[in-house]
């Protein structure tokens, strides 16, 4: 593994490196767009379940997974270089906070490779404890979904970014 020295690089170069690393991670994981999380117990057991890779985040230079049953639970890399399981607000800001997190990882490291997960003990401020969280990558479960996913991947291969134009109204700039 090559050590990268970002101190001598511009913020644009660093951002381009990170976006490239996340696009590569996405490319490596795209045929396994589901992650099964197990091992969470106690007050945070609701985070267990299947998470689906959200391809629309690749154009923002990151990877994001959303829980299939609980639409407000996300798995995302935070600004502190840890994978986090948290809510939509924290995901949108990249905040370091939530129900569970990994040790810091290199940019482009997927959750299945993250180590030393910790979970919140309960209410905010109650501390953290190590927890044996396991992530297993899986392909889509049904044929229709596989076909839709394959079509989305094929479209992204030609152009790794999605550009939406012509939006109007209150949330047009989102």
C-alpha cells in the first residue's frame, strides 16, 4: 500500500482522489448492492438488517447504504473517516455520531473491510462499547431487482456522475 501525502496537494486534488477511491469501491461492490448487518444487540438491535447501496451518492464522492426496513437508518462514511450507522440528518452532514461506528478507515474502504465496531450504550452521553458487528455483501435478492440494478450500473459505467437539470421549486438546488 502506498502512503499518500495530502499536505502538498490542493483541496481539489485531495477531493478528486477521494471521489476516485469511492468510485472504485462502488465499482467493486456494485454487483453486491446489499449488505446484511448482524450482531447489534440491546437498544440498537433495530440497526440489524439489510442495507441497500444508493448509487446516487457516488456522484457526491461517497458511498451510502440505506436500511431496507427502516428508511431513516443509513450506513455512511463520516467526516472522521469512520463508517457510521446513523439517521438521515447525520448522514447528510457527515457528522460523527449515531448508533454504531468503525475504527477510522482509508478513503474507499467498504464496510465489509472496516474493523473494531463500537455501539452506543444507550442514550446520548452513555458511552460506547465494542460490539461484534458483521457485514456480509450480497447480490440483489430477486430477478427484477437484479435487472433494474444491472441497468443502473450499465448507465453509470458510461458516465460516473448523474446530472439532473431543469428542477424548479423549493428543493431544486438540493
